[in-house]
C-alpha cells in the first residue's frame, strides 16, 4: 500500500526555520523515478506548489520561496525533505507532499504556523 507521511511541522517565530520530511512507503525501488513535490494550502486559498524535485534531482521553486526553501531527496530512505528558512507569517499553511509518476499520491499534510 502506497503511503506518504509528512512530519516536522509546528509553530515557529518569524525568521525561524523548520525542516519537513515526507516518508514514502509502498513504492519500493520505483521511488527514485517519482517526481516529488511540496504543496501548501492556507485557509481560504487554493493549494499551491512550493517546490518540486524530479527523479534526476532537478528542482523548481515558487517565486515566493526562492532563496529561503530547499527541497532535497534521499532515495535510499525513500524520503523527501523541505528545509524552510527565514520563515514568514505568510508561509503559514498545511504543507502536503505529492508523489507523481503518471499517477500521483498525496500525503495527509502537516501544519506549519509562523507567528510571534
């Protein structure tokens, strides 16, 4: 059974950092072929792409997070990460992990709240 489990969310002050993890199970050795993405959805807003990383390691970021967030993956652990630095209140959202290789899967999300 394919599953994505996000972790690492929480409450952080503006300017702080968090590292999100997305552990993938049920993909076996095929995980490395999946494009992995982090998305977020703030209250009353549509879900939006934050960052994505291809199977070959190429990355893409939303303009709003460039220079502050870094996506990475460890195919030996079937895990993708999102390092978030210089967090702002507008980064507050539920963050979701997505795996995509023709067909796609979503995790349940982890809450990130940036507030003083």
